[in-house]
C-alpha cells in the first residue's frame, strides 16, 4: 500500500451502481480510472463479491452473476480476503453499531486501510463520522 495515494473502499452498493449504470456510476468510474493510472488504490471486501453474486442470481440469473464477478475481477481493484484481525474488528463493529454482517466487514476494511468508503448505503450513516465516506446518490 502506497501512503501518498488516495485509498478507496468500494461498498457492494458502489459496485452495483457501476455495474448497473445507476446515478453515481460516473463517480465510481472516475475512481477506477484513477486506480488504473496509479493515482489511487481501490480495495473491496471478499464479502462484496458474495453479495454481488447472490443478488445477481436472484435478479438476473447465474450466467449474469458470473459475468459480473468476472467484470469486477478485471477492474483495478484489490479483493481483500478475510483474516483474523479483520474478523474481530468486523464482529465488534457489528455488535456496537447494529449493522449487517457484510457492512461490518466493509467498514472494518475501511478502517484497516484508512480509506474513503464509497457507498450509497444509509446503514453506514450510523457510523458517521468515524468513517470517511464518499456518498453516492441514493436510489
């Protein structure tokens, strides 16, 4: 991790905004372009891949779900797998903030990497101002 670069953590909602070309997709695309140019680092949690996959199966079918996972894996993002310290931090955040398990992992990742959380999930408002965030427009 290079400290002089901007660090962004994309929430599942930001990834879906980009994939489904919703309002705010251009913002996410700009972050991705910065990462491709080496001007920023972008991280996503392993749990976002799980969420994208199951949501896409439910809404679009398994073929589209697999296509979306391949798309994400082709982007200039780093997927962070679970590790012991992250698990404990996510568990504590879940207990204290009463947020979803997925959001607790994403918030813990954001804190670990000292990144800016890119999202359109009102659940993260419960954690403000303890997380630096770039809020995309809500649906």
